[in-house]
């Protein structure tokens, strides 16, 4: 469980982050990041609708996303608000796939938003990723 100081609680806070924050989506999640004061603790909120599945599936997805958020807070504990919206495929995603999607979406959205402590490499739940890993290699033209 995230400590109280790291939680987005009100609809006003959710709305401000989703409307004015930078957004990046992947197959399983959409991450919204809004920079705040550098002294203010990072806060996270989660949106997991009934489209994701029944209560058991939704709660499992929320637990996994909270764990990923805790890792992010340990790396960069100040200066941004984040809303993570789970998409329906998240209920069928394994831990590694969800963690990879979250890490890539977090890195891209936070870079767009200019959130502090987001440059370079991001480690999420034991998975280290860099911007180079996101890029696909150039396709080679077949020789004729």
C-alpha cells in the first residue's frame, strides 16, 4: 500500500492530472504525468474500470500497479502527480508484461511532462530499461 502522502484521493486531483498532464499509452496501461512543486511528494492514483474484469481481476491489477508505483516513488519521490489507467488487456497480462508496459509509458510520459528525476534509465520491479530498448531496429532492405 502506498503511504497516504503518495496517494491522489479526490476527483479534482484526478481531473487535474488527466486533463493537464502528459499522457502515454501502451497495450495494458495509460500513464498521465503532471509535474508539481519539487518539494511536494509524488502522488499516484489508479483507474481500473469494470471493463478490466470482475472484482478479483481488478484488485489484482491494482495491487500490481501499486507495486510498480512504489518502485517509481523510491526512484523519484518528489515533484509529480501520476494517474495510471488500466486497460482491459491488463487483466490477462503477466507481471513482466505489465511491468514493461508501465515502465515504458512512465518513462515517455514523465519525459514529456518534464518531471524531475526521469532522465536516462528507469528501473521498474527489477527490470531495467533504457530509451534505446524502446526503439525498434531499422529494417534491412532485402537484396535483389
